[in-house]
C-alpha cells in the first residue's frame, strides 16, 4: 500500500488542478489483513468435523484429517482455490465437506473471530497522505457495510472516506462475489475525475455468488444501537 501511495504522490503532481482524484479502495487485503481470522475459522471448522464424525486428526493420513499449515492455506486462498478443494486437500470427503462448509460460513463473521483482523502496515500513512492531498477516498467492499465502517471507526479512519459501498449480506466477503464488486465500482463511478484503484486480487477466496449492495448518499456514518 505504501508503495502505491508513493506513486500516487507523483500522480498528484501531474493531475490538473481542476480535476478531482478519486481513489477506489478495496477493504480485505489492501487495508485489512484477514489471514488470521480465515485460518482460525478453517481450524475451527476442521475441529467441528472431527467432533461430528469422530475423525482423527493427523499430519498425514488417508483416513484422517490432515490440516494445512497457515502458509499452505493462505497461499491457496490467494490463488482463489475453492473451499471445496481446500477441504478435500485437508482430508475431508463427502458429508464432511458439506458440514465443514456450513460451519465455516456460520462462524467466520462472529465477533470472537472478527477481532483477529488487523490493519495492514503502512495503510494509515497512505490513506492520510491521499486525503491530505485532496483525494476523494471511496471504499468498495464485499464486507457488510456497517461492519466495514465499524472497523474503520475503531481505527480512527472512517472520517477519511467520502463514501463506503458494501454488501447487504454479511457472508458476501468470504464468498467472494467478484461480479458484485465490479458492478459496485461501475455504479459508484458516476462523475468525471481522475481515478485509480487500490485492489489486491491475491487476497480473494475462491467461491463466487451474488448479493445486493448498499451505499450512503452522503459521508459514511455509523448507526447507533
């Protein structure tokens, strides 16, 4: 992110004074490191399969569960390997895979796991630099919109964003609805300006789906309970 911001500084120098630079930012990956949460969810899913089916966990066994290391797991996620294949490579089969997939979707967004998310190094500096130079920051994410804004609020970054576009479905980010994100970019890009995007496809998971989007008409704000 910081390297991108350095190139953005050069872009400011060549941008006409009358133009507005709009920076579209992805959330999971470029801004937030979700690897610990996703891997912990994976481990808990395997543990639930073991308890449900009475399957042994071993490092290498044709008849047991063989958990991937975090490095192996995250490399597969970055390469957009489907969760079904990840489950198969972990030694699961048949009904075990269906049970694992269900459990992962049920627990991945629980508060006890969301706290594992971390701000990527250099992100605060880069966003503050862009904002200080007059860039319009727009967040486009498959996260549920309120969840994304809550994280930004806790990190004291929400005020830097002009708009936050997110999903109505809180499972959309893990399911990786890439076509929805593309449509959201297109809908949010209504006014002529200088535009750049900060995205990292390596952090996306393998499954695709569809969901609807939400957008604030004005600057983002948190709902109070």
